[in-house]
């Protein structure tokens, strides 16, 4: 007669649960790398027809080379942008203006629900001869 | 005299070693996935509220303070970027470009990229920012 010897196969549950938790932590942390955060832009097509709006609904702002903000030639602060019934904005930006000031201004305008923004370089060169129009889109809103 | 030598049985805890090996593996994987902007020493602009955008069918452009462009971990000219991006919108309508600009980059370099994207018929892009927290002081007033 042949005797079969069965080994007692014990599954180490404690270490298995350790590894399961480790894998969960890994997936949770790696999920955060699937997203980036920032300001979403929707650029217009090159051949898109110009958007015509009444002048009273357009806010005109300018950023100089040092990032100082002016409205109709008068200096204003980000919190001091007084909105009447404007629903769009034109920002004239000096080509030397640090990018952070433009981002801060766009964020402030978005907080005021202004999502149609045109950005124009303040000094026109042959490269910047035509006007630019960027429509910035917020979630749930169409431009 | 008879010396009693007691040999201790050496027992290597394989289970615990496997645990530690996995921990190290995960640690190395997570640390190697650091932010690409950090690796290029870019200071992203700070914002109070930023949207989360999924990195699906996305491309990244990095713009340094001195105006140099980086794509695919290499320095690139605008012409080269245009060449790379020209077929992107045709390949996928949902193509999205993440623009990682240093906060002190002069605007003309950002404008150059936006114009290039328009020429390539790419409509969706994102100014990548960093969320301001308590550790980051508020931006100096404009």
C-alpha cells in the first residue's frame, strides 16, 4: 500500500493582507498621477468668425511688463476689478509680463464668471500682428 | 569536560522579507513618478482654485524662465513642436496639451506656444498650475 503524505498547506493570511493593503496604497497614490490641475482653455479656430459683442459688455484690462494691472489706463488691483455688466474681457499683455500675472488675472476673471477672454500682446510686432481670442472654459459652461 | 554547544537554528523570515521587498518596490515606484515640472525646476504659477484635468491623450510642453521649450524631455524649437503637433488634432479630436510654464516666463513665449497650437488646429489646452496652500504665501498684489 502506498501512503500519500499530504503537507499541511498553510496560507499566511497576515502577510497576504499586508500585501493587499500595500497594493491598495500603491493604486491610490498612483491614481493622483493621472490628473493635472490648471486652467482649462479652449482655443478658437484660426478661421473662426470674429465674435461681435456690445462694447459695454467688454472689460478692457492691461498688464504691463512688471505685471501691474490697469483698467482704462488707471491702476487697479485684482480685487478691485469692478464689474458692472461685463461678460467678456480683453487683456492687453506686455510681451515681457511674467506669466504668473496673466494666470492670476484669468483666475480672478473666472471667479467673476467671465469666461470669454481675449488676450492681445500690448506691443504689436510682425509676429503678433493679428488679434488673439482665447475662450477660457470652465466646467459645465460652454463658450 | 564536555562542552555543550547549542546550535541555534537560523530561520530566515521569508514572509516578512517579502513584505519589506514590496514596500521598497512601491516606495521606489512612487518616488520615481515625481512631477515632471519639478524635475525641470519650474515654478508653476500658484492659484487658489484649479480644475483637475485627466491626462488622457495628452501631451506636455514645458517652458522655462528663459523661454526655452521642452518636449519629450528634450529641448525643442517652436518649429519642431509644430512639426510634432501638426498631426495631433487629426489623430484625436480630444487631444489636449498641458502647458507647464514657469511663473516668471515672459508672456511672449506662452503666446508663441498658443499660436503654434492654433496653427496645428489644437483647441484644448491647459495652463498647468499649482494650488496655493498655507505654505505658499499669497501672490503680491498686482
